[in-house]
C-alpha cells in the first residue's frame, strides 16, 4: 500500500511539472510584453514631446506656414540680427536657406 501511495505521489508530482513550467513561461511572457509596452509608451511620449516642441517653434517663427523657417522668419524681431544669422547658418546643415523640422530638432537639442 505504501509503495502504491509513493508511486502515485511521484506520478502526480511529475505530471504537474509541465503545467508549472508552462505557467512560468506564461508569466515570463507577460512580463516581457509589459516591459515592451512600457518601452513603446516611453518612446511615443518622447516622439510626442519632440513633435510638440517643433510645432511650438514653427508656430512662433513660421509666418508663411510652409513647415520650414527662413532666415528672415528666424531673425524676426530679434535685435541681434547678426547673431541670429550666425545661429541660423550653424543649424542650416544642408545650406538650403530653410530650417527643416530635423534641423529645428537639432537646434532645440531634442
């Protein structure tokens, strides 16, 4: 009787091992998915922050609403026109006479 009891107990314990392993895999998968969602949310928040800052800059400087800023728009009402021109030239990497959104992003340090 004892032998049967021990065999039955061993059989039940061994039978539950795959179930426990599957539960552990499921928990690990859920944790990984939660971490991925958290990372994606952080990346989206960062993109939204950058986009918002660029939009604010364009709203303040882009008078003709073409999505880029010229030297005249950039200097605007600045009293230091030469300083504004120097800063504009510094960030106008492709020398096309317009600050694109990418160049504005670099200028804002984002």
